[in-house]
C-alpha cells in the first residue's frame, strides 16, 4: 500500500524568508501524481501545487516550488518570500490512476512577523 | 465553474443517533466523489469513493456507509453514531484519475 510521510509536525519561518517542507512516499508504481494542499484555520483544503511523476521538471506556482526526486521518492515544498497568509497546515498527497489517494499527517507552518 | 457544497456545516449528535451528511457538486457531470474524515490535528483518511451512480468503494471497515443516488450527490450515513465518529468530514470531487481533488467546506461532527 502506498504511504505518505511528513516527518515535520511543525515548522516555523520568519516573514519574507524561505522554508522547505518535507514529504516522502512509498509506492511500487511508476505513474502517479503528487500534490501539496494547504489547510488554513477555515479548514478549507486548497491545492497549492501538483506534480506528475512522468515529468522531470519540478513544478512551480509563483512563490511555491517543489523538489521532486523520483528515485528517492521525495517531494518537498519550498515556499519563498513567506507571507503571514501562508500560515496553515500543509498536506502532501499521493494519487495513482486507480483513485487511490493518500495524505500525509500534515505539517503546521507558523509564519513569524 | 464547478462548485461543491456540503451540509450541514456543523452537527452535534448524541451517541446512537443516525447521521446523514450531504455533498453535491455543480457545474460538472460524472465526477469522481470522495468522503474523507479528519480527526483533530491529523491528516485525512479516505472513507469512501464513487466513480458513478450506485458505485461505492469503501476504504476502511467502519460504522459509516455512503450512497450516490444521483450523479452529483454523495451522501454519508450512519444508523447509530459512535463517539469515535466525531471529526471533520470532507467531501471532494475530481474529473478523473489524472486531476487533483477539489474539496468542499467540510462538516464538523461532534458525537456526545
């Protein structure tokens, strides 16, 4: 079974600085998708970024980028120029082609002014 | 554009009472639908998913059931709630296996 591990329960970053959230996963499949979701205090799940496993190029969305290392099964999220509004729970997620979607336990990010 | 609705937003129920949570999607057809539960401070646990009307797959054995009576309607039910059923329930949809899931606003369920 696929598992997703986020080894950092909590992280803290100074406003305007850069922070990296870690995620590793376990799978025997070669074709899958990886996601980072953000859950602010409102608890609405918001997609931050996605990565297709067949793409070697790391995905980027404005201040958010990933470091996808397929061989190492690692998928970290880098947030540049952190803003107060980035404070939230961040979930890493894995999905295969059979509707199997798994989430990590989450990392709570605090942004200090 | 597509939107997903869940209701109620919050619910407090006594142990042993029935449960019905509803999720509907607008602006798309034949979506894949999902029910998740999120315990306090925890990640998401997939409970059920559906790829079509009347088609339900269960991920974990539990006190809950799901139904899909219409293409864009997904219902989470229980005949008798347990204390352990308390949590935050999220419904999500996706077009197919290749796209990300979009989540509803969630229902906070407290069983007393």
